[in-house]
C-alpha cells in the first residue's frame, strides 16, 4: 500500500500507523500490547515480516531498549527502535 493511498482511501488509524512505521524503515517495536496500543499491535500483525515486536513487562524498559537498539545500530546505518 503506497503512502499516498492513505490519503485517498479510508484506512483505520492503527493500520495507517503500522504502514507509516514500515515505510520509515522501522524494524523493531518495543512495548506492551494493551489499552490504547492494543489496536496498533493488532495492525502490526499484518507487517510481521518486516516489523518485529518485542514485548516487555514495563514501558520504561521498552524506552531504554529502543534507545539502546538505536545507539547500537551505529552511524551511518542508524536504525531507530520504537
């Protein structure tokens, strides 16, 4: 699905978020599926070949993991974790 299709067609917000993350080259997402983020994790299931989800027990640790992942991938091929 090209990004411009998101502007023309009606797409759910979680699905649009997952698509934009893939287009941005995000390969890892750290977090807890539940509450408001549950729908995003459901949408990410369709992108499981390109985006890997890492489930954590505490959101604070997810932020640290994403930060460390970004730092370890190095420059110039820096890849952010989300």
